[in-house]
């Protein structure tokens, strides 16, 4: 939208330091990314792990909402041509390892997760995105970062300029020991989506810590009526 006084920051919790968005990303087995078309690759395993969605839960969601058993090599569904079911990936689905903490909640609800998976047409990387002031000095060497405000969380394709996200309103601490933070790589997300700035703004961004093994700490803002009470 052209906010010259602002700077877009990308928090990429599943892209290890030293890798670019072209090195490891969520991709599709068909022209459009989606639940049953996502490849069972390292990027997906990292994404599910960060969101704390177990592999079993992911497979159950695909079965419940698409009627597809990703662990089966048998033909399934009505898709043809580029939209056919990729049974050749069944063994990879069965072997995919996803770390998961059953004692902690998912970062996204099932509906939110399905929304970003179904609408990020070209795949991409899991990202937390928002603006800071243009002259903001990003702290170096952070093992975790806390951002607060109304900002975007979802799958962003910084290579081609697309993606789909949901708005997070509140405070979110993100583990960076397996990720990175910096200026938006490639095409900035807002240049593709033209957000109203109030929904794409880190009100604060600061160095943080998390207990060993914890990937995030989410504190959503209370609903407006509760804030006024």
C-alpha cells in the first residue's frame, strides 16, 4: 500500500537460519496448494510441529473434510489430471515424523488451519508478518521474539507474491531457535494483499525467552466487550 514510514518484518519460525525461502518451502502436487495436495516434506513437518498439530490430527482433518486417506496408495477422490490424488506419496506420509506436545494447545484452530492451507494457492512458508516503524532497529541474536498488536499469521509465498493468513490480535512469543526474523524476503506480503495498516502492525517487538522445547506462547486479546468491562 506504500507506507513509507513503515517497514515490513517477516518472522519465519520454521525456516532455519542460513536457508532462504527458495531452499525449503511448502509446495503442492497440483497447480493449487491445499490439504490433500501438500507434499509430505520437511517444510510441512516443521510447520505442523510449530503449530502443534500432530500428524495424526492433520491426517484426520484431511479424511474428515476431503474424504482422503493420505496413508493409502489406492486411487481416491474425484480429481483427474493435475488434480488427481497422489498415491505415490502414501509411503512418505506414513513415514513423516512430526514432533508434537499433547499437553499444549494448537496455535491455530482446525478451521483457521484449513483456511490458510486451502487459500495459499502457491504454498510458501509459515510466517508471522507485520509492520514496524521504518527506523526500528531489529534486535540481533534473538532466541525468541514477542510481538503484540494486530498482525498476520499464515502461509506466505515471498517468491511469487501470494499467500493467505489470519489476523492475530494480542501478544505472541515465537521461538527462533529453528527459525529466523528480518525484512520481508522477496515480494513483501503487504504489496500482494494491501492490508489496512491496523491489521498489519506490530505495536511492539521485543527480545524474549521461552522454556526449552516450547515453540510459542499465545495470548490473544480479550473480545471488545470484555475489554470494556
